[in-house]
């Protein structure tokens, strides 16, 4: 399903984090970043070919993914992966025509994904819907952050490619809808029902938004206080989510576990940027190294677990979604 492109997102995020760590680790950091980027690019090509073949041979399966209340949001993992590949290419090799083409494809497809996903909110009522039961609550999951907040990824490559105006416009879309989606997810959890346990890793997606926004603000040379504010919010989200780590680890490995990868890598990058802004802050430098190590170890483990899951066939099982029970008046 389109959610497989979340693996590319995580690898690209890790590559950007290691590239940002060049000040601390020298050329070795860029070497690691390059290797991870090549793996991400190769995997993207493999997944793209596999996705085209699947769409041709099993169109009903793709249509089911697009109708599914939980899986439909992962369609945006494809354009976000494009945007991150462009960002990695620009960071490692500098601006170029190829990265421009990749970036435009990602940015425009991301706009479509956002409008398509949010368009479901405005669709006509279906049988069985009524007050307190709109039929939309099963789709209100942290995965909605991918099509909605994915727009804040656009400036990472857009700014060095000199697409400042478009980057700012799309960045604004993500910044506007981020608190809305976060509020909806919390309302679903508090007033309706929790996510099924196999969807627990997707909670870490909420960590990605402030981390990416902080990285973009630093790239935009915004006031350091804004960058540090986003960093502090990201760290709080990490602290907030840590208690569910044990419950996540108790679940059978699934594709949703890759929801941990990009947010941790983005937070690592932001911490390294804060370290660049405040080089004399010893605690920040230590935290940046620690978070980079954690992100690297988690993504390495995810890679091995994915290979094992493919070998055993366990990654082919669909992810369930809890039924929403309306609150009685």
C-alpha cells in the first residue's frame, strides 16, 4: 500500500540528520548520509515499480486502500517521500534540474493529496450517519498528519532551490491545519475510542510537525526563539509519548512501526540545528548526539525487522481500526 513509502521518509530524514551532524563528526557524517540516501533512493524506485504493478494487476486492492478510513491518509507518503528525496539531493549535491523536477512533482502531488483527504470531510452523508456519528471518526488518526502537515516539508528543498514564494504558501497550509488535526485526534481519543494497539506507533507522527517546522524556521533564518520554541515542543511531545513505547514494543511488528522513524530523525536534525545556533550550550550538544544515535538505532532495527517481516510474510496483514461508538446524549 502507499504507506510503504514511509520507509523512504524515515531513511531520508536520517540522511538529513547525519548531514547536519557534519560539524560534529566531519566527513564521516556526510559519508553515512550519502549511504543512507542511496538506500532510500533505491528503495523508492523499487516501491514505485511495485506500486505501479500492483495498481495494474490489483486495482481493487488500491481502491480499497483509498476507501479505508485508516489507510487512505498514507497516500501522501508518496509525495512527502519525493519532497524529502529532493531535500536530501540538494543538501548533499547542491541545487540542480533533477532536484527541481523531483521537488515540483512532490509539491504538486502533496497539494492534491491534502485536498483529496480533506475533501472527504465535506463529502455527502452516507447511510447510518447522524448527530454524534458522522462516519468520519474512524479516519481521524495521527496518520492524517502526513497529508496535512506534510506541506511543511516543502521548504526544506524549496528554499535552496529558490522557490521561496511557493514554499511559504504551502508551508502556511501545513502550519494552519496542524493544530486542527491534532485537536481532532485528541477529541477522538478522549470522547470516542482509542486507536487499536497496532496503530499505536502512529502517535509518534505528531512529533514530526513541530520538528520539521523548527527545521524550516532555522533554514529561513527566523528568530532563534521561534526555532527553540519548536524544539521545546518537540521534546515535550517525545516525553509525552514515551510511556506508550512499552505498549508499542508489545505489538507484533507492522508497517506502522515506521511511524517512529521520520519524527525521531526530524527531532535529531532540529536538535543539531539548535546546537549550531547555541554552540556553547553543552547540554544541547550532548542531546543532539544522543538523539542522533537513538534515531539511527531505531531505524536500523526497523530495517532488520522489515526484512524479517517480509521473509515471514507477516507484513502483509491489514491494519485494523477500532469501531467508533458515538457518545450518548
